[in-house]
C-alpha cells in the first residue's frame, strides 16, 4: 500500500521543524507547541502521529539515518573473508546525505536518546558481523571489547566530523576510520587467512 502523501508531508514538516529548533535552542527546552508552531501543523495532527517529541525525534532518526544503514551496514563493499569490512562507510554516507538532521541530533548531549540509539544499532550489527566471522566462543572478551571500541569510535568520529562542518568527504572519513581500526583489530582478532 502506498503511503498517504499528506501523512508523509506532515511528518516531514514536523521533523524539519524539530531539527531547526534543536539547532537553535537545544532539545531539552523544546516544547511540542514550538514544534507545531514552526511546522504550521495542528496539535491534533502531531498527536495523531507521535506520542511526544522523543517519539518524533526517534522517528526521524529511524527514517533518515537508521533505515538507510539498517541491514546493509557492511554490505556496501564486498570484502574477502580475510579482511575486516569498511565499518563506517554506510554511516558516514548516510550522515553526509542527511547533514541537517545529523547536525541537530549530534548537537545534543553525547548520551542523548538518539546517540544511544545509534550506538545500540552499531553494537548489534558489529557484534553480529564479528560473531559470524570469528570464533565467538574462543574470543568472547576480545569480540565484545572490539564491538564497544568500534561503535564508540564511530560515534566519536561522526560527532567530530559534524561539529567541524563536514571538512572531509564521507569516503575520506571512512578510509581514515578503517586505517585507524583495522590495524588494531588484526592485532587482537586476526581473521583466518
């Protein structure tokens, strides 16, 4: 079934208003009334789609960042089984495509709702890849430490990139992340040759 264009437009207007207001005044002080005033949308329309501003925020995050990444986080490049994937490629490409949204989301506290949501998404997908390509029973501790390292390092590099107004391309950021991470990974968790 094709989604109703009016619903999609309302959701887009609300998300755009939310991102603008987060950049202007931060998230915590923001009210639903300010969002609907900026979007020029009725209060009843807002609540027909979202429970609260957190729900709107996560909806935008899911639609604009997580969905483009989901399921294909490491499938953009075909790596050989003896090589670690380009862990950051899909994340940096998606962030470059949705700069305004990412600026708004990373303008918030490092332990914000969306940063934690993104970190959890990365943890799950990196863990799945690691457990599928390494002896999970033999390297349980090293895998979990690598998963935490990679997901937090990706968040840190993404935040730096955004806060510095995207001074490099997504490909350059991904290549830098790979250069920094693959040596350590191969030293602690070498893949079978």
